């Protein structure tokens, strides 16, 4: 099956700094990538949808200036959490789709802790 | 209104028995897809099974089957012959619109399944 990787798997950063999370589709071209956020024992909440070469579409309530998403190639999307605060601590999961079928492949997730 | 509803926050099942995890959905789009994912404590999302709104038969994948009742807007997951490794969080999700147009998924709140020996 298709493989999606995320890097880093865990990151701890200080309040006020920025952190970048990468999502890569390893063996297929992902025309669309999705970024989700999950709080402990909660559901996945879609943050934004990114299509290669165009601006991301953010869900209502998600600050686009705080969560910068770039989808520069068909195999890479990045999420940058700018000026991180402790309330940004969460599990961030990406998924990728080729857009040809219903299938959506999830990355293993990145656990962000802001101190 | 909730688009995807999972009313069971937690479920217990004895090893080797079958268990049904409930999921109801709400959409006015005639074309949609329903998914079930398993999330163990490690956090990865594992795809289990998919049902398209126009599929005539209920989906099955090994020990997983989806009891699709379109008129009731329910898509319950049935796990047969439960194993200890099935203990995890289970999420029901829906895609509105035809496959490929947008694969944006809406997730339910999840059901935590514990398989007891």
C-alpha cells in the first residue's frame, strides 16, 4: 500500500518559537494533502486542505497565519506552527490522496509539545 | 447537527467474540463514502474498511464487515472473532461528494474498544 511519512515524529519546542512538520508521500503523487489535529482522547479535526501548487484551504476557526501550510511538490507538504504556545501542543497528522480513488493515506503523526 | 455520530465512547468485548461499533451519519449529498479507521495507542491511523453510497453490497475485509443501512443512515462496523490486538480507538469517517473530487473526511468522536482475555 501507499506510504506517507511524517517528520519529526516528536518535537519539543519553547514557547514563541516556530516548528516545521513535514509530510511526504513516498511512493505516489499526492495532489491533495490534509492536515489534522488531534487532542488527547479526542477526534481528528481537519485543519486545512492543501493542493499542490496552490494556497491551502483552511477550515473555519483555524488561523492561517499561525499554521502555515505549503505544498510545493506532489510528494511534500509542510505545516509550520509559528510562534508556538503551550495550547498548540497536540498530535498533528497528515494524510495524502492522489485524487483518483477514495483512498486517503495517513502519516504516523507528529506529537508537538510546547513548553 | 453532527455529521458523524458515534454514541459508544467505550466498549468491552471478550476475546473471540464479535462486537458491533455504531456509526450514524448525516448528509444530503447522494454520493458519499464511509470509512472506518483503527487508531492504536501509537497514534497511527489504520484504514479498515470503506463503503461507497452506491455500493449494493456491504463491504467486508477479513474479520471486518460494515453493516450499511442507507435508509437509517447507519454504517456500523462489525469485528468478528475479536483479538487482544483489536484493542484500540475506532473512528468512523465520511467523505461527502464523489471519490476523487475531494477526499476531505469528517470524523466521529471515536469508540475505545477493549478486548478482554
